[in-house]
């Protein structure tokens, strides 16, 4: 019987998760067995990616080492390898020996850590290519998110959006605009409010709108913690910020931002940006 594994490498059979420049992946037992086997049926490009996943290199590092492959191609191959269960995510809790306890994880020191050189280089390329769209449309959706299939709301028939914004006027406006557009919007400001909301899986939002400047937590730190936690990584994070400098955008993309909306924003742009990230 012919081996059907190559069929995994198609647009219709991928895990429904985003792959970010800072992500680190390692081989599963099946992945090691695939490399040791003398008759692999993996496409050559997939094999190239597989041999580079050592649990230490970031996705950006792999992209840098394989310049002949477009970043989107590398990430598509990674999603397919995940779907085939040949690789697994080496989460921060595993690589840094952190416990999976939510409060301990969010209290751990060392954030925000500097993304790897490869992750930053990958984000810089994307920021450059995405700059015209950000300027033209007022929002930008990362390539990590555009390749992910649209999902249904986690609960009910409304997408839940958590607005993390320190300006009360902006916060109220955003909640009102999203509510009128059919979203279930709520807000949090302080670290305590944010962790209380995220601690309960039943209350996890479908999307987080995140400002960088918050009263008692750095927005990039929060982004990095979210994208480093196995239970929270899949929640898309859309940065809502007045800081549209190239440095800020590169840092956000390298850390796992799913997109950007710049302030001040047009109400229609806000709604379009949220829908674009959700695939709604």
C-alpha cells in the first residue's frame, strides 16, 4: 500500500495554528524515526525543514538558514509537519523549565526577552513588506495569521474580544464600536484584571486587542507571555498602538503579534482589522 503521508502537505490538511518567527519546534519520536528511515516520502523541502528543528532554533532562524524558501513556504511546511505529528512545539514552559501553573508563569522573571536574531530578521522583512498595507489600510495582518483557517467563536455565536487599553475613552469607544459590529467586547487594564480573565479557560477571548503602554505591565511583555504559554498561544493578538515606528512593529511581529492597528484609527478600520485577523 502506498504511503499516504505526502497528502498531508496540502492547503486542506493543516493544523489550525499560527506559526510565529519566535516559535521553537522539536522533533517527535515519529519525526526522529522519519529521519532515520531510509525511504522517507516527505517532499525535499519538508525534509530540509525537519532536519533543522532541534528544539533551539526559532522559526526565524530556520527561515534565515533556508533563503531559497519564502517565509510563508517555511511556515506552511511547519504546519504540515505539525499536522503529521512529526514535530511538536517546544513551549517556553518546556525550554525554560517553567511550571505550567498560570500564576507562576505570569510572575516569572526575564520578560520581555530579546527575540532571536533570526526572529528579528524575519519580522523586519515582514514589517518592510507590510508597511504599504499598514499605511494604506490602517491595519496589517501578519503572515502567521493569514495562513490560519477561520475558526468559529469559542462559545456561542459571537466572537469575544478582550480589549486591553489604558485610556478609558479609547477603551469605551472600542467596546462600543465592536459591540455595534456584532462582537462581544470586554476590557481589562491592570495585570491583576488581565490574569484573572485569562486564568479561566471558559472566559478566554477569541481575540485580544492589546495596547503597548499599560499602567503596570508592558504590552510587549504581555504579548510574549501569551505567545509562550501553551494554553494561550492560539489566541490572536492584534496590537492597538500609536507607536507605529518600524522598531516597534518589528519587535511586535518577532514576539508573535498577529497584526497591527495604528492610532488614531477610523472606526471602520478597527472593525475590518478585527475581522481580518479572525477570518470573520
